[in-house]
């Protein structure tokens, strides 16, 4: 660990790692015509499709952690590129369901392979994706993602 990293806060390190990952994925999937955010959508749709799901834009937003409005914008861009199909949800005419086209499935498969190789590189210092350290790191990240984080709650406590 570098000297700067030793004195850094966990928040700063999370920020730096997320930026490092975003830039690396952006560069890795650019030859496939995708951005990191678009990759998040097509890879998620690919996984959901394999599970028999055809999510709404809202459900995909919840799954990816992206804002619903941003998912809508990304979906329209991916639809224009021929990778995603958007159709009205028969159970809720206000909602749009998303699915990958055949071309979208092909691009998603190739992008997932590229990003998995990148993940291998990222986790190599922990012993690789299947190592006990990497599995614990993944559990720790999931724990942090599940923890409530509402800055307004702290401000309200301080004002009481």
C-alpha cells in the first residue's frame, strides 16, 4: 500500500477505486461501442434474461443503482443502436420493459468477457476472483452496499 493510501479514509479509497474501475471499464468496452453505464445495463439485462426476467426500466434502475431517468436515457440510446428493445409493460401501461435484441446479446456476451478479464486483473493482488480474500472482499462490499446511507438523517439528529 502506498504511503498516501495508508493515511487515506475508507471513503476516499472507495471513491478512488470506483473511479479507477469506471475508467478501466469505459476503456475496455469502448471498442464494443459501449460506455461503462451502458455496459451496466446490457450486462444486467443479459443476466436477468438468463433468469427469465424482462425488467422494467424502474427495476433495472433499482438493480444497477442508477437513477431511473438515466436508465431511460441509456435505454433509448441502446435502442437506437439496435441493442435493446423497449416495449410497454402489459401489466402497467406507464412502464417500459427492456430486453436485449440478438445483437444486444452478442455485444453483452463479448463485453462481459472483456470485463471479467479486467476483474481478474483487479482481484489478482487478492489471489484472484476465486480466492478466499476476494470472496471476503465481495462480502464486505455487499455489506457496505446494504448499509443505509442517508446524509439527511445525520443532519436531523444534529438539529434535534
